[in-house]
């Protein structure tokens, strides 16, 4: 008999899935440990992913977490230019006075 600390959140998320499979959490852990023995290592690939450029000509890429980012280099430059055009305020009072003065 061993004691294993398990993150409560993941335990709550996984338990119904295991239940649907007819497997208890304890059985799933034992299966995992047997797979480590059989494979003489972790039974799935462990690696750090590198961002992958999509070569779409826009600078889009897939980040290390597998999310697609469609931010183009051109769009970022446009955003920077637009931000420089926006009016700045020295205080919140100045901003509020300006907003109320426009109505």
C-alpha cells in the first residue's frame, strides 16, 4: 500500500472519465506504472515543443503550447503606429474632462 498525492482538480476531472471506462483511479495508476515497467520509461513522449512558423507570409506561428497565433508582423507595426496617434492623458481627471467635453 502506497500513498500518492494527486492534484484535486485533475482528480475531479479524470475520475468520471475513468468511471465511464470502468476503471478506478487506483487501477489507472497501477496501469500507468505497469506501462512504465514494460516500456522501461514513461509510456508517452516527453519533450519541449518549439514554436513553429507557418510560413504564410504573415508571421503566423504555432506556439509551444500548440496554439495558433495569427498576429502578423505588419499588424503589430500598424498597432504600434495607431497607438502613437492616440491621445495621452497626464491624469484621470484630464481624461474625464476631455470625455465629458466631447459630448
